[in-house]
């Protein structure tokens, strides 16, 4: 942005060309799904248009759009981590053509491929870790995912969840302790 430009103006007609790739890359790293990342970017642009009157020019357009996208990513994880959200998450099973469609994630057919033993064990380990994370108190699980999996900055998490940095680190410590106990009980002692 040119320093002489008015910082309170937005140019929504230029957003796709100027920011779509950056926002997509930002989102896909955090959700690990290209289709969902595209949807989140579209939702970000739509939310930006709806709230353009609230733009105060205290940041660049891109920074403002990234902050909207971060909230969209958090909302996405909140939804899929709720029981209702888990039932609604859909997965594509055909890419185009007359058979294009989706499955509800809980009903997706399992792969018929014969995987190597280490792959099966890694999948079982991942499943157990996910179960242990899901068994944490909701706030612990959310903070743990945001900090260690999604790699949000401490400041972002604190601002989004309205907690102090010291509270965040206490939650992370307690979450890790509970995860370690859960894994020792359910994985290492089996």
C-alpha cells in the first residue's frame, strides 16, 4: 500500500488478484485440505465485504483479511470438533463427472488397500492421539490444537480466547500432562 493512500479505503475488486493466493496458502497449511481452504478464502472475502464499513485502516488490507481468515479457521475447527460438526463434515469421493458427490465423514468407506505394518501402526497411533486430545476438557483441547497443531501465535490465541499468556501456558502444560497420561494408559501399556 502506498503510504500516501488513505488507509481507510478498501479495494474489494482487487482482492482476488492481490490476496487469494496468499490467503489460500495460509489456510491450506492450517486445515490441510485444499477444498476447505478454498471455501475459507471465499468466506473470508464475503465476510470482508459484509464488514467493510468496520475497516478502520489501522492495518493493511491483507492483514485485515488474514485476521478474518484466522477467525474462519478457528470457527472451522470449533465446528468439526463439536459432536454436531463431526457429523456434518463431508468428504469428496469423486472429482467431477456425473458421479461427483460427497460422503458424511463418519460414513466414508475405508480404504481397501493393503498398507504396510508401520503405516497401520502410525494410523493407529494418530487415532489414539486424536482420542486422547478429544478426551481433554474442551478448552484444553482447543488451546492445544491451536498452539501445537495449527501453530497459532500465543498472542493470537490469547486475544481470540480472551486469556492471558500465563493462563495459556498453564493450559498447555495441563493438556500435555493429561495427554501423556492418556497415551501411557491407552497406547504404551497395551
